[in-house]
């Protein structure tokens, strides 16, 4: 199974900014939602208060709407 996620330069820079602002965070996961029918939304989930790849208590939407 092949799951490709295409990110714009803006989104990659936003990911780098999140990693820099939260240096104690070890895990970031991308959540893809294309249920709107217009375009794909991409959110980054990570932990600010717990640690581990499964919890994700914080979500930041990094959708680049200019590409729609």
C-alpha cells in the first residue's frame, strides 16, 4: 500500500516552525481529511502535555488553501 502526502513549501516550513517552537515534542503526525469535497485538509497532531505517538492532544491545521 502506498500513501503519498504532497506538501507545499509553505506547509514544510510550518512543520519546521512547529518543531522549533516545541523542542520537547518527539512525535508529530499528519492527519489528512478530504471529506469537504473541495480539497484536502492537512493537520499536524502532537503532544504538548503527554508524550507518545498515539495521543496527540494538540492539533494545528496547516492546509495551504492557495493550492485549491
